[in-house]
C-alpha cells in the first residue's frame, strides 16, 4: 500500500488534490482512499489530506501516520508544524517552492532521504502561468507522477478533467503536464 | 457501476435510486454534502417526481417529513449531532406514529464542548426512540443499507436511521459500486403505505392515547422491532440475490470462529480492527471480531451465539454512558447473560480522536492477558485528567474544565499532524 500525505493551507486545494490523486489511481484499476484531516477549515489555516493507494480493498481508517510520499503545498508550514512526522527514510518529499532546500532551511531534515526522492517544484508559479490563479495542487500531482511513477500522468490528466471540466480543467492539465515534464528532465 | 466518489455522494445517489418523493434538507456537518448532492440531483432532473424542501431547522425537517410520510410519500432526511437532538421530539413522533421515514445520521459527537468530529453519541442518544438503527461499516454498505432501509421501513411501517460515521465515511473518496436503477426498481417496489392521510377517504392519526391503551400501542412498537429481527436478514438475502453483495443483516463476524478473544464493535472502526486482527493472527493469536449492523432491534440471540464460543469479550465503542461506562457494552451484556467469561468495555475515538493500529494492538494484547480494567478509555491522557482532578480538589473555583484541559494540552491543534 502506498500512502501519501498532503500539507497545505486552506484555499490551496489540498483536499481536492487528495481526491484527484485517488481518482487517478481508480482510473488505473486500483483501490484508493482519499480523506481530509477533518476540521473546521478556513482560508490560510494548515490543512492536511491523505490518500492511500493499493491493489486490494483498503480497510484502514487511521490517519496516514507513515507517508511514503509527502507533498508540501506551502513551505512556510515547515516553521509551523512537524511536517516530516512519520516520513520513513525511503520516503519521497515534494515541495512547492522556487527556492532550493538549503534556502528553506530543511537540509538536515531531508539529508536522510535517498537521492532523487526530494524534489522542489515552483508549482504556484506554474499555476499562475497556465491557470492564472495560485492553485498548486494539480501541478504537484503532475510532479508526483514524474518522481514516483505511482500514477501515470495520463491518469492525473483524466482525474483533473473529471474534477474540473472545461477551460479551468484544461489549464490545470497543461500546468500538471508542464510540471511533469520539467520534473522528469531534472531527475 | 464502479465510481470513485465521496461517501456522501454515494449515499445521495443511493437515496435517489430509491425514488424518494419528499426530501427535507437542513445542513449540519458532517451530513451536509448528502442533502446538497440530493438537491443537485433533484434540480438536475436525475431524481424526478420529488419535492426537495429546504426547511428552517432540523425540527422542521423531520416534522415536514412526518407530514409527507403520513400523506403517503416516500420520505427521506438526514442530520447529525446537535441537529438530531434538536429534532428529538419529532424523532419519537415519527416512530410512535409508525411512519416509514428513512434518515441518515452522519455520526458526530455531541457538545458541550462543541466538537464537529466523529463519534457515535448522537445516534446512541436516540437508541430507544423506536427507530430501527443500522450502522454502516464501509461506504459500500452505506449505499446498500440505504436501499435496504426503505424496504425495511415500508415493510414494517417504522422509521429507519442509517448511521454512517461522519468524516471517516461521509468525507472519504473511495471506490463504490453504485447500483443500476432497474436493479433497485426490482428490489424496491413503490411505497404502499399502511396508513395514509387522503382527503377522499379521511382518517385521523396521532390521537391522544390514555392509560387504557398506551401500553398496547407501545407494545406494538416493540413487537414490530422484534419482527424486524427476522425481516432485516430476509431483506438482506433478497438484496444479495439481486445485487450480489451481503451488506446488511443483523451482525457480521471477522475471523471469529475459533477466537479466544472477541472484539465487539459497530461502524467503520471494524476496518482498522480487521487489519490489527490480521497482524495478530499472523503471530498465531486467536482473535476475531463481531460487528453489530443492527443496533435497534438489538440481535441478542445472534450475538449470544458468537459470545458463547469465546474466552473473553472486548466491547469497543465510540460513545459513553456517563456515570455507567459503555452504552453498547451494557447492551452486549444482555446478550452475554448466562456466560461467565469476562467482558471489558473500551471507550475510544471520542470527538474524532484517531483510532490507530498501534493503540488497538496494545489494547488487544492487554485484553488477551486479562490486564484490562472493566471500563477503560483508549489513549486517555492520564496525566492531564489527574492534573485536572487535583486542581478541582485544591481549588473551589477551579475554572472551566474544557478550557483548563485545552490549556494543559496546548492550543496548537496537534491533530493537524498526528
């Protein structure tokens, strides 16, 4: 079973990201479970959502405590909460930032992770370019597909289309594809 | 058709397939998405011949539902938590009048202190209100049990409450098999009311009943619930023949046959419990579970049959009878009569506290060594309560307990990361 935890802030589409990731896996014939960490969420407050992907029915209902992959939609969260909680030594880390790891001040925290498992993507910038709105969620799913291969980029695109039909979906698909391609060439 | 959808949306689609004629809607977390999605289905024409009525409160939601059901319309509503409390008077009226309304409760804690997260205190507060209460283990079951609920309700002329764990199920996106309309039509015939308010053939319902007849009317309610003990499994069997799934019935068991230690629970927590049971079974430990799918009527005989084969019983429940211990456990003890094995009550998951494999594993290990108190609380922060008890002993004006406890634990919401 693969477990993903997504951190962000209210308004960034964290819950939608987990949902679209689960739909991507579903489209590939897998079982997937996406759940928000439930709260009376509001704009700007820290938000967490989880997604599990497996070949068999998922019965587990606890929060994702040991994520195989961690998506951080807002790097200011590193100062606010223990984002790395439970991340195993072979985990993946995907951060929405235009800065590098040293500038974020998390060099020590990520040193234990294998090469190629830590990835930064300027997802908000990419979203602004394609979607004209600061919504990094779909972009990061494109990058997740590139670095982990757990889901195909085509499935991500299909999931985005089902969540956001029409022009907004098309713009998000283009943004996710751009992140997928730039992340693939980088690693 | 297989779909990857939110649990609430699955319930809305299932209710829609049952061809409801009146839906009364008032929003309350975590049930809101269900009635919102139903509103979209009615407005979009996927549900036809249905009045979607926005009301001003939960009390109004069920009161309108009582009226529409008495007028012969298949009626649905949904609520949770404080909303269920606010409609309490109507809850008793619906069952007392014998009206086959189906209502979803998206299970949530009850305040004060205010808490929007999951436990099962809300449904349990209405356990003796005369409604049939069915608990879903998964979102697939939530879909299937709603379809069965209309048939059970209309067969007995009695309301049915379908209890679905709030957030854990209602807000989870999962794979669900949503039935076809023709399957549901084959299973669920049009509503033929036992009693109907019809201007062309006027009758009166809801008359005052004095001491000379009240006991008999109440007895009939009890009698119908006892009938339900037979009808619920029959309807589940019919459902299985058409849909190919066993989703309802009175109880289900998991690796219980040769279990020395038997966990008794209800609702979605059986998912995580099953995972823990598998881990422990792999180590050779004989542990299993029984899940109560129908809490009202309470299947005393079926549970007794399972309990009598085991060495010890652990009732795990997401509610608390303050001043007694377990609500579910006190019911299970009725089914345990005549047996001498120990019964332990464990209260967990209150107000949405995560129930983890780790904690359950430790709990079950302790149970197997008979190292449990008769009533205990999973993951209770003992130091915090000890400190608060101490404060209350030392100072007369010790302050508000909720605020004191929050201060001790820290205002930063640790739930966000753990």
